[in-house]
C-alpha cells in the first residue's frame, strides 16, 4: 500500500503544475521518485544513519491529498512494525527478506543497484508538510542537536560492566560512579548528526495565533500552493558549519564535561 500510494503521489506530481526546488540537485519527477522511494540501506551505510533529500514542492489540493494518503500509509506501516516487534520479533527479519520479491519494481531496484537491506526508518518517516500557505521559507543547518537519556546509577553501572571491566579506564570510572549517591539521576548524551531545518513564515496566522514554525526536513517539504508557485526561499550552505553555531544556554542543566567519558554520562548541575 505504501508503494502504491507513493506511485500515486508521483503520478499526481508529474501531472500538476507544481514548482519544485531541490538542494544540490535538479528538481524533477525522477529526483522526487528517488527521494520518496529511498527505502534501502546502501553498502557501508551506518545502520543508525538516514539519508536526506532536502527540497521544496508547491502542492495544489490534489497533490497535497496524495501526500496525506502516503503519510497515512507510513503511519500504518510504523504501527504494524511496532506490533510485530512486540509480538513476534523473528517475523520482522522474515518480512524484510521476502518484501523485495513481493513487488517487482523494488526487486529490480534492489538487484540492479546493488543495494542491501530494507531501511525501516526511511520507509516510515513522514513527508514534511506545511499546514497552511507560506510566505517564505528559510533553510539552515542545525548542528547542535543531541539526545539526552536519563539513567539511574544502577543502570549506568550495568553499562560500564558490559565494557571490559578489567580495563584501567573502566575501573577508574566504576570508582567514580561508586562515589555518587545511588539516588542521583544521570544523563547519557548522544550528539546528533547535522540536519536541515526549515523555518516557515505563514501568509496568515494560524488559528492558534502562530505565524511561524520550525521543522526538520529530511524529505522534500510540501507547501500548500493553489497555483503551484513556490514561496520565497533561500539557498543554504552546501555543508553544515564545522563548529557549534548556537551559544550555550545559561540555564544548561548538565555539567559541561562528561563525568564518565566512555558512556558519555553527565551529571546534572
């Protein structure tokens, strides 16, 4: 269903007067096809990484309706995956093995391009959509993102013991951890890869009063445009900045340096 609805979206795009812009590529039906059907790991790709296809598409009502259908299929796909993982994990590997052969186009794509296995996140990640007409879009790299997971001392200890507990640097960190109260919360921090963020400025305020919105755009952003014209937009730099672009907040909750470097564990201030 996901493939069929995506094909329907591509057909609607090819038949529409929609303007489009692609980051470091030529906007075309083939570009959009590659972006929306990019469901596979490539050889050597980090299993945690996803590929981005940044672009803007001016969508009339008919095209936007197709996008809504595709996103609904993606949401259902993600829901089914979660159910399989919870109820029958081995079934997931079996499904990934046979899926390319259930759809001839995917089978040819897999065989002809030398691609590897199905990348589930690239399948279910939603196509970004603006909920109202936009006057302008400003694209910028965001390279200061990070995920923070709250852990207990006991959970951190288990993670340290899973490393080489005989290694001197691990023993030092175990001693440091033992010096903390067992009730103290800790944070494991993971820096996130740079990503493109779109700042949208609406033509009219939304019902809740908002006049702008920021969103991450790993796939082409579809913008409501009855006449198929793109709003004003900028050209972001070809690569993200090499250093942090945002100043540290004065109310930063974590200490500046990791308490346990091997696991990127920080103490709260």
